[in-house]
């Protein structure tokens, strides 16, 4: 067991390789938000807790579910000394954090991520939120958990597709900040997965500690996410978050080659690592107009200009904006081979 500290609006620890139940503050009133898929997987480990079950995946991040959880907490008369526990993937921790940020004007919450994507990304950093009809994560708040508990035994419950999709966020951390992660991916991923997760957590913790509310430096964590979020939305969430981000990173690398002089071998390395994880690197040619319109309402856009994170080299990023729709479309079509 080891800990990584995150300094945000309050300092908290990410505890890795722990027994999650043993780390809970059992002296406080706990209410769990849990996706339906964990009802059978978790089994008896949840029988003594107060549970609110949610739909699986992004389907839980709706205004209706958000309001429903608030009403459930009010029925329980949960006080400001209570603690919400988000036990599940990134969608669950996103929703839990947003509920915690707004119920009684803010209560404590704990993230217990059960997916790779949750462990390396969604549960860390204090970004919380839900989706709107116009796009992903358009309503939310910055509200850090008091603790993040990473128990690797959850990995045994995941299908390989979900593991690989979650690892896309770790690949991102390798390109934006830590080339050692990329070396681990080029070795034995299964044997190195704990080290990959730990190093990715360190990258995110370091970035968030420098720039909690994303004034500039934290933007590098959005590498691949501008197009990636649009693709995830366009697919109706048939694609996993990491699968969409995989395509988004390949596109961002192609943009970086043209606008930031990213070497061609680094562009190729994106494709090689992501394909080795059986992640997609292309999308539909007919989707461009929909994707472009979705990117225009992306929360990262400013003054009706789409904003990207571009790589100059491994570990060095800059902001890219003001690229014309014609150029963006051209590079997209080149990426998918048309």
C-alpha cells in the first residue's frame, strides 16, 4: 500500500493497492452510489452499507438521476457530516462528486474506482459533473474527494475490453508527461499494470496540484479529449470513453505533426501502442459534420473556437486553437484514410 498526495482546494490522498473497506471512515454515516452491474459482482461486501443503485455507465449521468439521488439523500436526512461514497467507474465518481458538491451546499465524498479509467483519471482531480443533451460533462463543479481508494482486486472483475479502454488514459499520461509509461506499454502490460496505474496517478496528481481549476497547465490532461468526447457522444456511448480518447489522441498527434512539428515517429508510436491494446484509431468519415458541431459546444472551446492540446514532443504540450474547419476536416479525413 502506498499513497500519492493531491493538493487542490484541500489536500487528500490517493491510496493505492489497499483494501478499500478497511480505509473507510466507518465512524461517519456513509451512503454509497453504486451502478447496477456491481450488485452481483460486489456480493456480500456491500450488504452492510446503505446503497443507492444507479444505471450503468454514462446513462447514470443525467439530470433525472442527479435529482433522484438528491431526493434520496434528503429522504434519509443525511446531514453535512455524512459522506457519499462513489463505488464504480468514472461515470459513478463523476455523478457522486457532483451530488456531493451541491447537496446541502457541499458534503464530503470518497471515490472508490472499480475500473482502470476511474483509477487513473476520473476519480482524481475533483472534476465532477453530468451530461446534458447538448454534450458531455456540460454541468458540473470542482469538488475534491476527501480520499481516493484504489483496490487492485477490482481489476479481476473487468472484461479485457474495459481494461484496455481504461489504459488509454494512462497512454495519454505517458505522452504528455512520463515517457516511462510508454516504455512499460512496450513491455509486458499485464505484468506492469500496477506500475502503469501508479505512474499515471502521479502524473495527474502533479498536474492537478499545480492547476486545480484548469487555468492553463491542467489543460494538458485534455490531450485527445476534444475530438474524443465528440466521438464518445456521437457513438451514443457505444464506444467506451478510452476507446473514443484513443481515436482523439491519434487525431491530436496528426494535428501536432502539422502545427507543432511533432516528429513522425511519435505519431507512429501513438498508433502502435494504442493498436497493441486493441483500441480503435479511426472513426466514420460521414460523422465529421456532427463531430465538428459537438466540438463547438465543448466546454473547452473559447470564443466559438475549438481548442486542442498539441504535442511538441513527448512530455511537452501547448494549446492549439484558431485552426480552420477546412483544415480540421482535412486532417480528420487523412487520419481515417480518405
